[in-house]
C-alpha cells in the first residue's frame, strides 16, 4: 500500500492513492499492519492528518493473533506516544519469539525512535545474527551507528552492504558522509 501511494504521488495520481487508503481503512479495519500502512500513506501524501491519526488509533486498539499484527500494534502505540505500552509489548514478544528476527528488528526501531541508540544497535545486531540476508536491516543498523557517532562500525556495515549491493544508496551516502568528514575522497556514486 505504501509503495502504491509513493507511485501514485510520483505519477500525480493522488486521487487514486486517496481512494486506495480509504478502501484499505474500511475493508481491513481489523488488521493493524494495514492500518499502519494507511497512516503512513496519508503521511506520505502530506494530507488528511485526521484520517492518518484515526488509522493509527485503530491499529493501536487491535488485538491481533499474528506476530506481524502484534508488532504493528506495538509500532502504532509507539507512534502515538504510548511508549511504555509499546515497550512492554515488544519485550513480551521477544520472550515469546526469540528466534524470529522481526522482533529484535522492531524493538530496535522502537529504541531508535525513543533515542536509545546503543540499545537499538544491540537489537539490530541481534536481528542480523538471526537473519543476515536482509540488507534493509543492515541499512537501519548503519544509520543508527552513524547517528550514534560510531563511524568505524558504520563503515563496516556499509562495506557489508556494498559488497552485496554496490549501488546501495543508503550505504553510499553514509560512507561518503564519513569519508568527507574525515577529509577523504568519497566513493563514486
């Protein structure tokens, strides 16, 4: 849904995006992951903050039975500022599903959102240890490492990303920011 909104916005078909968001909010009102995408879609369009907020509130009120749904509820609660509820849910989920890489990833996102970068780094690394194939997770780790000022560690993660995806925009941007700050030549883009 979020990708659809990006595409619709880029092709100036915002009415189609609005219709898709309204339909998803009605038809999938019990699926917090969809409601979270509806919230994100309205945010991307930069309009209808009331509908965006309503989708977030509905997502936070859901009681899903799936892992994806429970993680979406926790993220919705965090975005609504209900930090202690979100943290409790994520900690419980980590105890319930210790081998699922999505859980420490979501906990890492939450910790980064609340400014606890070093704890976020630990959770991102735990997610990568469980499943090292997902480059987006490494990108998230590299970004938090950069924000935390751990530039050597950031460069190590960026190198791991660039070894598998030489044109990765995030890894190139972070690497070049560090190289330029050190007075070194940036990588070609």
